[in-house]
């Protein structure tokens, strides 16, 4: 695989969260939403990451201070998504491929990122958009294509014709570029629009004007496309994340008595034939062996050997 770098956009105000905490740092259980994005793209093979930060930037940098793979670009004025990526031009090199993704998509999986990269590479596109199919696409920009895979344009809801409004394929704000194409198209962006902003979607327009092909990749599981913009969105994303994690452990031979009242972190490993009782919280770098019984307890950053019985209301932290 060619070298890939990732740009994560985390500079927004997140007004709908009504919080003193930056949106990117709001948590689903034991990780912030931007950390899930970082983990997914890292597992997909993208090791170098530039995080574009703005609102309460110092808080974001403090949270990720132990991740040496992350560098930062600062967006002083919030002048649109294109402007955000423009702040990271020193990070972009012509010979690399660049993923651009929002930091508020905690459900995006490393497999989907890998599939997106494979689609981009196999077809040797100059750029790619990621889309998904929604039963109710109202409010989203529609993806218009040539044939099955070639991108033609994005049409916003307010500008769509009646026929275009029937399109269920919507833009997710996730893109892949050849580095040379991204740098060239960023240099051509203007803010000559009603909002006075620079839009990342305009880079696609400039690439098409150069007679280059842009692919349109369809994300198969639309639940992964969820953006967290409000507390209500956070609840929905949290429920989906817990369902996904619990399903993984159930399929791998773990008994979870009541999945709706059991909280297991993304990094937890659990052996076969272990039984987890309701009211249990397992998080951090925790490994639980096989044939264990875990009654209502809190376990964090610990190792539980095979055949263990954890008494109700135990609190186990940093035990290895």
C-alpha cells in the first residue's frame, strides 16, 4: 500500500453540545469521539495524523499528548472545511495519499477505511468521496454519479431538483486524495459565496475541471456514518457502539446476561465461556481470561486470569 496520511477536522465550535468541552472530547464510555476516529484510521494503516484544531485547542492537545503520531494545525478563524484543510498544507506532500475525515464520526470502522483505500487504489482515482445510502436523505448533499462508481457532483438539499431529491446516496464529508491533486485544488479554492467560506467539496470541482476521475465509494453500513453534533447524537452513537462491542464478544463465546446494562470498552479482551453479569463496567487495557464469572463489578486496566470468580461490587484497577 502506498503511504497514507490522515487529516482529522476537530476545530468546530460544537454549539449544539452546549458545553465548555470541545465536541471532539465528549466521550462514549472511556474514549472521546475523536479518539475512536484516530484508532480506526490508525488500525487501517494510516500512522501519520494531522489534527486541525481551533476551539479550545489546548484541551484537545492535552488529551492526545501521549500520541506521538499526531501533529496539529491551527484554524484561527472558522472559515469552512476547505479552509480547515488549507491549514494543514505543510503536512500534505505531493507523493502521499491523504484521507480527510471529520473528528465527530466515532462509529467509522477500520475495515470501512481499508475498503475505501482499496477502492481508491484499485481504480487509481485522483480523489474519492465516501457516501452512504439513507432511507431518509433529507438535509444531506446528494451524490450524483456517472454510472456506478464515478463521481459527477454533490447537490445540496436547497439546490436539488425534484429528481435529485429522490437520490438516497448522500455525501459524508470523508475524502481520499492523491497529495498532488489535493495541494493543487486547495490552491484554487475561493470564498466567493454567500457564507464567505472555503468548502472542501470545491476541491472535487477543480479536480474534475482538470479531466481527472473521482471515485464515489458507498459505505455499506450506514450506521457508521453517524456524526455527533448534539447530546442526543451522543446517546445514539453510544448505544450503537455498545451494541457493536457486545455483539463482538457474544459472537466470540462470551455470555453477557444483560447487554443493555453491561459496559465494555473497545480495547477489552475477554476469553471464551466467561459470563458477565449486569451492572459490570470493563474498560481500558483489560484482559479477562476464559471460564470466568464477573459479577456486578468495575474493572479497569487489569488482567483477570482464567477460571476467576469476581465477587459482586468489586473495584479492580491497574492489577496485572
